C-alpha cells in the first residue's frame, strides 16, 4: 500500500523518512507507526542503504507529541501495547546509522524519536522538551531512559520534572544535539554528514554502532568483550583489506560491504 503519512526516499545510499502530516503537526499515530515500520523493513531489505535520515515535513515542526484528546482516550491496554516505544527501539537497533534532522519543535514523542537516532542535527529555530508530567503522565517511549544517557541525569530530571524546553543552542550545550545550523542549510548539511558516513566501510560502521549501543546499555566488560569479537570479525572482511590497501596506496577506498 502507498504511504499516506510519511515519505520514503532512497538516493545515493541514503534513505530518508519524512513524517508528512502537516494538519497534525507531524504527530505519530498508530497508522504512522505502521508506515514507519514498513519503511524500516524496506530499508533493511535494501542493501544499498547505508544511512537513514529521519525528519518532519515543513520548517516549523519536526514531530509533535500525540494529540491530548487521543491520550485521554487511551486505555491501559493501549498503553501496554507500547507502539511508539517499540518503534523507537526498532530505530535505535537499526543496523545502519541514523540521523534525526530536527527542523522545529520536537516535543514529547517527537523528542523521544530524535533520542532513538544515533545523531541529531538541529536548525536554529528548534525547540526540544518532554512536557508529559504537566499532563499527568511521563515520557513513556524511552524518554526517561535515553535522555539521561545523552545529557546526564541532572539536565534530564529538569527537563522531565519541570518541563523545561531547550532552544537549539541550549540543546547543543548539553549534548542533546550534535550540530545547530541555519534552517536553510539544515538538510544539505545533514546529507553531507550522511554521505561522510556512507563512504566508510559498511560492516565496520554497523559493528561500531552495535559496540556503541552496548556501551550505553550493557556493563562495561560486556561491551569490551563485544568490541574484541567485532574487531576479530572485521579482521577477516574484504573491506578491511580494501581500506588498508587503499590507505597505503593513497587512493580512495572502494568498500563493497563484504
């Protein structure tokens, strides 16, 4: 079925998922979750994809949180289904690197989506926050877990307990975003970053991402052990031989993902 809430574009090894719901401030509802998961499956099946960019349509909102009327109507069963939580975990665990391009407001579930990505690039007009406690709920799609790992416990507690919203520069200062750029240059700079990633050895990049995720989620020794095994796997790849040979021959490497 064709997508109605998102757009999926794949070009030059870069996949771009754009949440395109202008009338709903790019909010993620159940159908949007379904479409994003379908897009992720297409990306996993496409061996040419080496990087994923996630963004929202327009220049005012990246992704907004759920409609309050929808939240009020949820049952306990709906909450336990954890649709957004499972989707964001799927994005976090996607084998290829992911970049959130934050082009405006990223509040509630929108920020939680950005937190699930590996890298965040924001426009100068971006604003980010988790206002859920003001509605009698908490950030339940990974916000209480991923945010402190990225910005530290103190900043995370202020943002969640007091509902503090950060502008782009404040987000950069606390490490919530990697870069802040003019809105007119946002996508071009994000694509330059994606291209830099896509040019590197794909298997090495995937295993490096897995190692970094282990650093955030596993005991240090488990991560160290995984790193050793990953390095041993890479030592037998054609890409390793190509990368080192190209370096010695002073030429660009031609990685094949093998």
